[in-house]
C-alpha cells in the first residue's frame, strides 16, 4: 500500500514536470509569434537592450504576468525609460500562462 502510494507520487511528479516542459515550449512559441524579440533578447538573439535572460530570478510570476497585461502600469511603476515602450498584450489565458511559464524559466 505505502509502496503504491509512493510510486503514484513519483508518477505524478514526473507528469507535472513533463507538463511544465511543454508549457515552456509553448510559451516560447508565443514569445516568437508575438515578436517580443523586436524589443527583447534571449540567449543573445533579438534586441540586446532588453535582455530577458535572468528575468526568472529577477521577477516573480505575477510580476511577469503584470508586464504582459499592464505594461503601461509596470512601466510607470518600474520607472523604465527605454523607448518604444511596451504595450499591453491581450492573449488567450492559456497562451499567457505558457508565456509566463517560459519567462519564469529564464534564469542565469
Ligand atoms: C515595443 C517594444 C517592446 C515589445 C514588442 C515588448 N516589450 Fe517587453 N518591455 C519593453 C520595455 C521598454 C520594457 C522596460 C524594461 C526594459 O527597458 O527592458 C519591457 C519590459 C518587459 C519585461 C520586464 C523586464 C524586466 O527586466 O523587468 C518583461 C518580462 C517583458 N518586457 C516581456 C515581454 C514579452 C514577453 C513581450 C512579447 C509578448 C514583450 N515584452 C514585448 C519593450 C517591449
């Protein structure tokens, strides 16, 4: 009994990590489709003025989410001065969730 619970837990953990790897891959596709690289770079590709390589350590998930849905508010809050400034994105919930998962995974 205890053993089967343990096996179940291991299986669940395995599934969870597979799902999140998929979310990240989907999020990367959203990043590409939305042309975020016009103003941002990841791993040296894109606009070097807006490197996002360490954004996963710098910002929490809900802060990253706020940048997507309320870029204007976050620009004001953070005092960012780079132009052109970021606009608000209206993405389907799943795309937004995956994009946030992808950005959160970007850590140096
Ligand atoms: C028109 C240019 C532009 C586009 C397009 C753009 N951004 Fe931004 N973004 C900015 C600017 C300017 C900032 C303010 C911080 C800076 O100077 O990099 C910013 C900030 C951010 C931040 C916070 C970074 C930090 O270090 O605090 C994240 C995360 C982000 N953008 C993600 C995205 C994603 C994902 C997309 C595509 C959906 C995107 N941006 C599209 C211009 C842009």
